[in-house]
C-alpha cells in the first residue's frame, strides 16, 4: 500500500535502531590497533617469567626503538620499583634475547 501511495519504485528500507555517531565511531576506532613488533610479542609471552607475576600485572613491553625497549607501566607507583630492577632486567634481556640487541630500557606511564 505504501509503495503505491508514495510512488516508490523500491521497497522501503528495513526498520533499524538509531545509533549515535559516537557509538559507531567507537566500534570503528577500536579495530585500529597499532601493529606490534614480533620481538615485542615474544617478550610479552615470557614477561611474567622475566619480571615476576606481580610486576607483570602492572607492566608490559610496548615497543623497541633505537635499541631501547620501552615498557608500558599502568601506575606511577610502579615506576620506582621497575627502576630498581632495571639493571638486572636489562642483563636478563641481553643474555636471553641477544638477537633483539636491547641496549637500554625506558618506562612509559600508560593507563590500561
């Protein structure tokens, strides 16, 4: 009946729920994750063994740039604790993962 009344050549579009642009953009943007280096993926798998379970809950390898491993830390209170273990961790990384050629470690505060 509506097709005749409104002179429509095509059937009407199906009824859909209205979504805000913000909701649509959240779904789209969530799919745009930055690529992760293969060496960082390897470090993330063994991270708890390297630093211990408690520290691993609050930190993770982020990326390697110019022979420096950048580690994401989720709370500023953990920065001094990681700084205390920095030298030992660097030695473990250099002996276990020589091919990565990590020469220094940097910590970046990044909330999860």
